[in-house]
């Protein structure tokens, strides 16, 4: 939850499969830090079949979950890499 008086930076990042370099998502991320989960309503472009598997190599890269009453894709660490993100 944002703190009053502080602005949250929003980054546009691309999420790729680590095995075959296939583009999976273009995602709108809030704030710096590691990518742990993707809120489904913040995914700008979805290049998967909706089953959370890479369309090229078939590797499972995330799991379905509900957090804060919103559907999320919990990223399995080490299965994806991101581009266009400022780490802090």
C-alpha cells in the first residue's frame, strides 16, 4: 500500500523464459525489487497460452494464486529473467 506523500515508480518490463529466451509477458511493475508475483490485471501483453507454461519449451514458470483478492501468477524463481527493470 502506498505511503501518503510518496510516489511509486511504475516500470514496463518484459519477462522471458530462461531456457529458450521466449518472450512470455510484457508487464507493468510497481517499484524496484525482485519479481515475485505478477498481478493478472497488470499484464499488458500475454504471449503464453494461459497455462503458465512457456509456449516454446513447455517449462512451467509460475503458479496460480489469489493475493489481496486479486488473481496473481507466482513466479518460480530461476525460471524467468526480466529486461527493462531498475533494481535497487
